[in-house]
């Protein structure tokens, strides 16, 4: 339908602001598709940083690119893995061009009419400042768990990092689910910068007209009840990224990495449930010594594996050149190493029987969606909280100690893939998958919340 005709029947014009990080782009683009299917006109405001949406894949949306955000200056890799500093600089840089862009749209220059509401990724908090200034209602999308929101809401005493060091196993009195060692941590060169970013994200969330979550009610019911005690506005756990999960290629946005399709044909040659898939996401960096322990642990486990060693996984290297001498030859018969995988399709493949993950929120819920049990090796940010949910609440994964040694890798893999305990965990993972599919199916909680969100936006 052409955009003018479509405009006659529309429910409103929404401006969506995604964050240019792999784990954030997918949920926002999927939310855009869901909202468009419910009769909203969509403008995506983004940058030329990777990942960025591929406009040719979304002829139904309008796109605006912010001026003056250069990949050379603002690419994530320039920040040495310090995600907080990256977010601080990105937010400062985007504010002025975003104001210009929103004012232009608001004056009805675009074909979609004035803007009804700004829907932004919580970490792009500049959007909240400008939307308030221009007096447009705003809704926030949280791409991490409700449990993480609650963990980050604890007061500073509760977040005291010394506890993580001295009493790591101690449960937090305000939040007994989490032990001191499960609290979010960030690689940060500047503590004040990190505090500013977290405070602004939190302020944006607690003052938004509504909060959409990339999570499901059935996954975090109790936490959503608790979060609702802290957030006055309505909460909508819709989990957009699982609505259009897998099968299709991930080419709807320009990723910083190229998917290696050969993993799928390699998986086709393996026995059902036999392969352990290993990936630690897009932003975590590890030491060379950890890469070596991973490699020998995988080699010694004798279990078929598919391992993503992405460029930059070890700072300043493309990863592959650091693999131990002879590793590729020794493991050629039962292992495959790639630089980036079509993860959703990998997890959906019948040969995959386990996922050794860093527990980024997307990886955790993608694994749950496919009923794949996990080995949890969280590193930074929300990943420790997610690992706790996976192991302790959902009971679909086992914990691996942070301090990596090859024998620990080998024993974790055997525990998950070969033991009685592993069989039990796999059974629970399949049961949880069914619950998740029900939530996402027609009449499920996710669709109910989407319907309520649509009504809410119409009457804003
Ligand atoms: C970051 C944080 O680490 C994470 O904790 C937070 O919740 C979101 O932002 P990231 O580390 O990239 O994300 O992890 P994750 O959330 O798991 O997202 C990674 C995404 O990249 C997933 O959607 C996954 O499917 C995709 N991916 C990963 C691939 O498509 N191919 C790969 O080889 C690896």
C-alpha cells in the first residue's frame, strides 16, 4: 500500500529509536514490525554506525539517519570494551541531531504526519530528554530482563562491589534471589560516567508513559509484579524479538559481522542433540589465556562443537590466529570454528544439544525459545543476573566458574551433555519452551499485552 493511502487508516505515527549494538537492534526492529501490523506508521531514527537497519528490507517504514555520527569516531570497537563510556559519548553526540530530526517530523514535513509517540531503547536516553522538551509522549523499550532492572534499582549500599569480592555467595538481603556475585558489573574506565549512564537510563524508564519489555510474563512473572511496584506507568512484556524468531536470515540489519552459512550444512551432518554451540555474544572481550582454555576444554571434551570466535573477541586480534597450534587439525573431525553464526537458526537446528553462552539476554531467551539447555559463563553487565535466572529460576542451565580452566570446560560439557542431571535439565528446557511458545501464540500473554499497548498508544 502506498504511504499516503496507508496514512488514512493509521492509528498514529511512531518514531522508534534503536541502539546500534547487536543485542539491541533486533528487539526494536521486531517491535517496529509488530506495531506496524497493528496499524501504526513507523519512522526509524538511527545512525550510520553498525549495526544499522537495512531500509530496503522495510519498505513500509520511513527512515531518518542522524547527522554527524561517524563510525570512525563512534564505532563500539574504539571504546576498548567499555560499554558505559560508549553509551555516554553516543548519547551526548546524538542529542542535537535528534532534536533537529524530531522537530522536522513534528512540523509534519514527512509523509506520515505529526509524531504521536517516541519509542526508544532505554540506553538511548537522549531520546527522553528531547521528547520531553518537544512535548511528545515517550515509551521505553527495555532489551534486558525485569530482574536486571530490579537489580540495578537497588540502592548503592546494596550494590557495594566489595561484597562481590569478599562474600560472593552471600544472598542480598533486599533481593535474596541474587548473590553478591550475581550483581551487574561493567568494565568501566570512569565510574562517574557509568553512574551517570545508569542513572539516566533508570530515570528515563521510571518516567516514561509506558515500558515495553523484551521478556515474557511467564519467564519473570514475580519480577514484573515487583517492577510494577517501582514503575507507575503500565508495563508490557511483549518480547518482540521472539515473535519473528529464526528461520529467516538475520539480514534485516547491517551487522558488524558476516554470518557464516556453512555452519548449517555442517550441523546437517551431525547427530541430533549432539553439538555444543559456543558463543559469547557481540561485545564481551576475553583474554588470550581464556581463549586457549576454551580451545583445549572443547578439544578434550570429545563432544562435537560449533564455536564462534568473532574478530575482536580477544582485543586487537581476529581471534582465529590465536588458536593453539594444531587445534584446527586435531578437532577437524568433530568441531567447527566460525567468526559469526546465524545464531537463531543454529539454536533451532536439531543437532544442537547445548549452548555454552555468556548469557546476554538475547542469547538466553533465544536458547529458551528453542529448548536448548545452557552452560552459563556470564562476563559483564546484566549477564550474571541472566545466568542466575537460567540456572536457579528456570533450571535450564548449569553454572561454570568464572575462572576458566580447560578441565572445568570439559567437565561442564560432560555434565550437560552426558549426565543424568543433564537429561533432567533438557527435560525442563523443553517444558519451558512450550510455555514460551504458548505465550507467543495467538491468545498468549504477549499478544494480550500487545493489544493493550495498542489501545494505550491510541489514547495517549
Ligand atoms: C549485549 C549484552 O552483553 C547483553 O547482556 C545485553 O542483554 C544486550 O546487549 P550481546 O553481548 O551481544 O549483548 O549478547 P546478546 O544479548 O546475547 O545478543 C547477541 C545477539 O547476537 C543475539 O541476538 C544473537 O542471536 C546474535 N548473534 C550472536 C548472532 O547472530 N551470531 C553470533 O555468532 C553471535
